[in-house]
């Protein structure tokens, strides 16, 4: 009885940290700015067959339209109402996407922008994705509805009404972030309204939420609306499943607000992860791969079971401050593939892969002045993701990092080694390292300026393995490098420092 109670309590406590991914899948992908009809197709034709467990989608609710063609991507972070109506599609298309993705075992996670509405300086009118009227000046959002009572104007004590210091926790929570009208989350009406929006999505079948700008909401206020959420739809999820929650808190240290304040509500984005990994792979500040031996909590990251990790996100890939210049992106594809490969091989955290669109980067005084530019579009209508024949890459300006062979195969690697310990670490004291995951997988990196050639203990059963970085296993042959593991678990690795991808990964599902 006591054990049962304990299990019950544990089960309940654990629930919101569990992404509820299906079929042993262990990673999600952010399909940034994709259309709902394209995501539905991608779930069926690519994500499910290649082991992706879910998709983080862009905010699905109505937002302000900034009429500056090609329209900034960031207009979607200025809500006007909770109608499911955005540049990615309407409610019918949204429902169709959730159903089709769920039907093939790929979950949908919604980016929930609930700290604020649009900017205070936006003109009143109907320039919104569904045409709903709004008036920021009088705090009127009749399509929700919200009115002046529902904002924090009275609670914020700065002269400007905006956040002036990140060292004052009251300002950060109660004042306007970049001018956005700050919702009064202390009010039950606001909490209930937000919960109703999220419950509407849960009923449609979504599996969880990224909570945007969580640092700017009191942890207790977030808890209050999360407590009002229903369990996931039993058409696809086990009875009693709680929505998966990950909160966007940028905590790089040095501020009074810390990620740990939010652990009670769910997971938290670990921004130190990509910042540090980028620094190490770039060999800045005397860093080297050998130092990754105690990667994770050893680097003063949050506990692994609270962390949502990623190499880059939609914000810091554009050079915005959250992480700084060390953050690696698809623009630096060689190091980027190594970073994502390392992340997916390493047991720390729950992993999110980024999938981007290209924009015309243009630097003035070291600043990318085009980083606001929105997704590929025709007169404002988001372009479809086209896939190039014969090859699996994407066209029309979509980068599709998640389809790059090295990344896609490491997503599969992570599924194969799931639950296995971090084992057989090896390093040369410099930038050549290797590690295994129990007796299921092994990975070797060479980021030195000279060749790697070593006999290493892989921990794997004897046999011939296909390197899933340089190629694929197809039938009983391998289109890339082959690795021979002896009966003692040892294998010889040779990686040139000028190799296209200077790393090798093998696992038991790619054994020939
Ligand atoms: C401008 C000035 C402000 C001024 C304001 C007055 O810059 O100083 O106070 O006018 O009205 C856009 C513009 C921004 C403009 C603002 C208001 O870029 O210049 O302010 O609109 O009109 C995204 C973009 C923002 C964008 C926003 C809304 O990144 O540039 O702002 O969408 O359109 C902190 C937080 C963290 C947050 C990050 C941006 O701790 O939580 O700032 N990150 C998340 C998302 C991010 C998103 C938001 C939060 C906001 O990852 O993508 O902002 O929802 O670090
Ligand atoms: Ca706030």
C-alpha cells in the first residue's frame, strides 16, 4: 500500500517532465515557421520513419501582422488572441496536422506565448492574422477578451513601464519585456483564460508546451495555470498523462533569477549547453574536447532530468545575446554537425534539434541587420517545403538540418542507446575524444589539427559496423566507412583532421 502510494506520488510528480514520446523515440525537432500542412506531411514521410519523437511548432495563435514585407519572424511572439489562426495555417489545418502526426507516433508541442500580448506601441486596428480588432493603447483585446484590468501596468514600478534591470526580480516579472503588454497572471481570470487556450489545444491532441518568456512570469503564477490543465487526449496517450512542460528561462548565470525556481513546474531550457559546447568546439578560451569528460552537471548545468537541451534555437542562431557568439548554427555546418552529434550521443538532458530557414545574412559593424527577416514566402504567404528529388535535402530556402544524414542518423543513435550508461571515455588530452553508451553505441571525434589513429575500447559486441556519419547501412552493406570490432571490444579508428566530417559513430542497429 505504502509502495503503491509512493509510486503514485512519483508518477504524478514526474509527469510534466516526461515528453510522452512514443516507440522509444528520444528527441524532438523545432520546425521553425513551418506550415501545418507541411508538418503533417513531414511527420508521415520523414519524422516517423527516422525516429523523431515530436515537433515543436511556432506559436499557433493569432498574432499582430507587421506589414513590412517579408514580415519579421518575430511578429508571432506578439499575440492578439487565442484563435488558432496564423501564417502557418488555420484551425482545420492545425487539427489535421495534430491528428496525422499523432497517428504516426510523432507528438506536437506548442510554443505558448502567454506572458504578454503585443507591444504597447503597436497601432490599434485589425492588422492581425485573423483580422481581430485590438487596441494596445486602451489595453483592449476583445477577441480574447482582455481589457485594462488584465495587465500589470499598476504593478510595475519603473518609470518607463518596461524592464530596466534584470537584477530586479519584480521588474523582470511585472514590467514590460521589450514593450509587450504584460499580462496580470496573478489574476484568476487571466490564469483561467490561458488555461482554456491550452486545454483547447490539449483536446485537439497536443502533447505539451514550450512556455515562452517564463523568466518574466512568477513560478507560482505559471503553476497556477498549469494546475488547471487537463490530462492529454486518451485517443493517443495513456490515461492520466500530464502535458509535457518546458519553460524558456535564459539563465547563463549572473542574474538573481535562476532556472531552479522553475523546476517544480516542468523542465527548463538549458542555455548554458549550446554556449559552452560552441566554445569548446571552437577551442575558445583554451577549451578542448578532453574537458567534456564530465559534461553535464559537472559543468554546473541543471540536473539532467530537468533539462531541455539544444545546440542553437530560433533566437540565438540569429546572433541575439542568449549565448553569445560561440553558439554554432547551420551556417558553420562542419562544427555544427559535430556539436549536434555530440549532444545526441551524450546522455545529458532531453534533446531538441533545430530546423531553420535561410535568410540573407548581412553584417554591419558585426551585427546581422537582416536577422529579423521571416520565413521564405510569396507576398507574405509562407512557401511550402519542397524536397529535392533523389536527395533528401530541402528546397525553397528551408535548411532542414533534421534531414542531414549525420544529424538524422544520430537521432536514431540516441534511440538505440537510450538508457545505456556513459562508458569507455577516451581522450588524447587535447581535442580527440571518444565515448560509448554501454554495449549499444560508440562515437569518436577528432577536432585536433592532426590525424587520429587509435585502438579504442568500444564496449560493443564483435563484428563489422557501419559508420552512420559517413554513410548509411543499406541491406547488409555500408555506404560509408566500416569499423571492425574485435572479440575484445577493441576497434581501430582513423580520422583525418581534414575529413568532411571528422567523427565516426557506430551502433548495434548499424551492424552488418
Ligand atoms: C522595441 C525596442 C524596445 C522597446 C520597444 C517599445 O527594441 O527596447 O521597449 O520597441 O515598444 C520585437 C522587436 C523589438 C521591439 C519589440 C516591440 O524585435 O525591437 O522592441 O518587438 O515591438 C521575439 C524577438 C523579439 C521581438 C519579439 C516580439 O526575439 O526581438 O521583439 O519576438 O515580436 C529576453 C527574455 C526571453 C526572450 C528574449 C527575446 O528573457 O524570454 O528576451 N525570448 C523569447 C523568445 C523570443 C521572443 C520572446 C521571448 C518574446 O525566444 O523569440 O521575442 O515573446 O532574453
Ligand atoms: Ca510578466
